[in-house]
């Protein structure tokens, strides 16, 4: 019995998707190590003919493989023929070849996250900030570049003012990176909308990073007090402010009317209260998830021509991706 995908089934090489028959010794393949994408190398290819295959139908696609091919589930490895009703490890195949910038923690990282939470916009494949203050936009661009290595520039734009009924000059910083967009959504709980985002606990890794977050967030949604003892944050996202208040040891009473703006006082001496406790959270976004196997259909060979299954010996990781689905041959 064969242990791999059929000859026409797509597998994920580092250079792009190819049919299983197109994999050669020495090819670099994508795979998963936990929730991270990694590379592994083909050290041997075997082709086996057999007359029985199965079609595995998941939430994302249908693929044809040997019944004995192993797929990874939360309970461990299961044969493809027995995978119906389970969830299997999967990553978005179209995102495998994207650039993965190295995200560096520190003050600039905290500032970038804070400013994005306050005034930024996270789209499917880019992050942007449009503000009237050129100094704020410049600090944001510098922090983004310093923490990710991605080039961020200021652009002069105009933006409509509902109050003044005319366009006002402004400045935009926009960086195209689906990886960075995924990271920001991961930090705030999956939904980056300002009214639904959660407090990004990734900024609690140390006091310097958190101070950057405070400065960036207050530059967007706050202001300095005239007496110079602290600053005020204003936001309608009361759960976000409630969690932030606990970190800095501040009293916070949200607005009684849902949707109205609440205020949080941030003392310049917040560190002396001893309420800040460092936490370690992964700074890189997860690149895998679980998809449901909806159906497994037997598929016998038609006529006299059998299926050709391809199996691979790989190092250092023994696994590979069948159009994003994590698999390995049976032991």
C-alpha cells in the first residue's frame, strides 16, 4: 500500500506548489513545527502503485491520498481513511512564501503596537496609520521600522472632516505585510477593530516595552495633563481600559452608558505602584490552525490504471504539507 499523495496532488515546496510526482531528492518542503512554519529537505522519494485511494474533504479543500497516509489531529496522528469528524493541522498554503520579518521586542515594538491599537487600521495584508500630526506619524514610522525592519515612509494625504465639512491635510504610514497584519490581530485577540480589540498582553514582556506601548497609545488616544503629573486616555472600549488600569494600578470607572467614551488617568509614577508584572507571550504570530474533516470518500481506481502514490523521506522534520494540511507517511 502507498503512504502518500497521488501523483497529481499538490504538495508545498519552498519554491511553490508542485504535483507530488514533481518532488525530487534535495527539494526543500514546507512543514509545521508546532504552530510555526519550517523547512525540511527531501532525502528520498518512493513511488508505489495501488488501486485504492481516499478523498479527504476539509473545510478548505478536497485532496486525494493513500488511505494509510497519516494526518495530524489534536489527539495525534490518524490514518486518512479514519480522519472523518476530526480536525487536522493546516496552514494557509498561499501564505507560505510570504516574507516573515523578524519582530524585535523593546520600546519601539511597544510604541508601534500601542499607536496601532489607538489610531491604526489593520487590513488583511497591510497595516496603516492616518493622522493629522506629522510628528506622531514620524514616530510611528520610525518605531515600525526599528521593530520589524520593514521600510515605513510618510505620505502626505487629505482626509475628510465631518465637523468642518472639508478635507484636511494629514499623513499616512502604510506597510504591506500580511505577516504583520496577522501578528497584530493575534496580539489583540483576533479582531483588530478599535471597539472589539482586546488588550495586547504581548507588551507586558518588560517595563520598557510597556512604556513604549503607553506612549504610542496615548499619542493616539490621549493627552498630557497641564499640571504635568500624568496623562489621560480616552476610549469607548471599556474592557480594554479596564485591563490596562489593572496593569498600572489605576482606578477606572467606565462610562455608565454603553458606547460612550471613558477616561483613564495614567500617572507618571505608575511604575512605583508595583502592579506591573512581566508576562511572556510569543511575539511571532501562529501560522497554523485546525480545520474540520467533513468527509472521507473511498476512491477506487478506474479501469486497469492504478494510482501512483509518492512518499518522502525527510530531514530534519519527517512531515510535509499536502496543500497546507500536515501529513507524514505511516511508520
